């Protein structure tokens, strides 16, 4: 078995394709991790403020904070009072307020727009502030100044209506004290707001879902892109290992090895050890590349990140070797491996937030190893518990399946030859 490992490693280290994936892919991954990402991006709202939409046609889902309850507002008032209302709602951190100026639209046009957005947009609630909003608030006739369109079944709707009612009541009471003077009312409201305790929301957790801050989300995004490149390198390196199996089978070398008394399981174990050594080499190259980056913050220790990369490499390197053994042809294996890499990277959320997709896609995504590793990274970045349990369970589970199928595949190949 030792001679099989030595021979295979010598063949791999003479292969220019393997050397390419051994060196270039970790280097590209390092460059991705070194990129400085601007934290002020649309999907990470670092400040609780009203998001201005270009027009009523602009979709709030593209601009709002996906982790908050998105409110799309058609503002036909453009008054200081309406501005105070929206600013106060947004400052609460629970709601992402997206405002569109509709002062040039009639009420019927706005309602038609709301009906269209109810299907085309993914806001949790649509609110229309009419032109007479100020007088409606001062006279406590809110139906004349506000229209609400419930466009989802989100349970946070009740929380929003309660918050809205509290703010409007405060505005009405202040207006009554100030005799209906809008300027004095705004001044009093700001005075009251200034006396309230200030708060900063750094992280919110709801149920089993972890909500990341802007910086944490950027760390996760960079790690996801790095995982995409690294898994590609690991998978094609595994194909090179599979190529040695296919070549030995075609040249009857595999038969002669079997005659020495080595079982199928031992032979596959030897090839698996080769994959382990390849993963160690690639992880080592990545570790060397990371040392040249100054002020790199992944949200976790470098050593732990390298361990995660190594475990992910074991899974994908072994899987691609299994694919090569089953197909028995390098060209077909390359196509299959690239297809699996593309689909798994997409479904696991390495390229886009999988949490915003349908429930079916979210369920399918849990079949992908990257999804489990990304979730473990989230827990490590946020200081949560259970990350090591996820990593160990995912790695062992996938490897058991791959090694078992690989041994069966070798038996089938032996019968065919």
C-alpha cells in the first residue's frame, strides 16, 4: 500500500496540471480574501435610516435590508412630519424603510402601483402617505392621510402596525400641545426623541437564524468566494488522482496490484491517503500565501480557517476521485466534476444569499457540503456555539458515503475489466 501511495504522488508531482491547481488556485483565493470590501453596500445597512428609491417602480427588495421587515413607502406628502415618521420607523432597526417620492402621482395611480408591487416586489408592507398627511395627523383622522397595503403573511406586520400607531399617537399629542403648528410640533418631537435612551444594534438572532453585521457579512462573503475557488482546485486535483486509477486499470496494473494480495478497500484507502496528502499540500500553499497579507481579518483564527479548508478539500477531492473511478474516463469525469462544482457552489449560497430563495431550494442546499461549512463559519464569526460539531458531522458523514461508494466502484470496475 505504501508503494502505491509513493508511486501515485510521484506521478502527480510530475503532472503540470496538478501543479497549476496546487499553486494558482490558493493564490487566487488569497487575493479574494485580501480584497477590501466597502461595508456601505445595499444589502448591509449599517445605519438605520430611510432608503431613498429612485422612483415608485424601483423594487424595495433590491435596496432594503433583507434581515429586517421591509416597508415600501409611497410618500405623497413630502412634509417634515412624514419625514419624522419614516425616520423614526427606520431608527428602530426592526424595519427597513424604502421611500419613493410620488408627489406627482394621483391616488389612483399610487394604488395601481401598489397592486402591481404586491406581486412584483417582496416588501412586507406597502404604505401610502397622502398629500394631506399633516392635517390628517393633527386632526386624528389617519384614514385620510395613510393607506396600508398588507402584501405578505409575515408575522411582523402586527409589530409594525403597533409601532406605527405609537408614533402617530405621539405626533398627534405633540400637535395638540402645539396648537396644530407643524414647525413647533416637529421641534417638540425631536426634543422628545433626544431625551430617549440611545441604542446601537450590533447583532440580532432570531430562532435558528444568525443575522450578521455588515463587517461579518463581508467576511462571510469573502470566505464563500474563496471556498468556490478552493473547491474547484480540490475537485480537479481529485480528478488527477482518479486518472492514476483509470490508467492503472486500463494498463492492467490494477490487476497485478490485486495479485499481490492488496484488497479493493486497501487500494482505495491508498488512493484516499493520496487525496489527503494533496489537500495538505494545497492547504499548505494557501497558508504560505496568507502570510503575505497584512491586516487580514477573517473573523476567525487563521489556523482554524485552514483546518476548515482542509476538511472541505477532503470531501471534494475524494468525491472527484470517486467520480473518476465510476466514469472510468477522464474527459467525462472533468465534465461531471465541473457540473457538480457549479451547481453545488450555486445552491450552497457561495455566490448569493440562499436564504432569500424558495423553501425548496433552501432544503436542497443542505445536501451541499459548502452550505454546512458556511454555516459553521457564520457561527465562528459571530462567536456562536456548535461550529465544531457541524464541521465534524458533515466531514465524517460525507467521507463515509464517498469511501463506501468508492470501494464499490472499484469492485464494479474490476468486474468490467
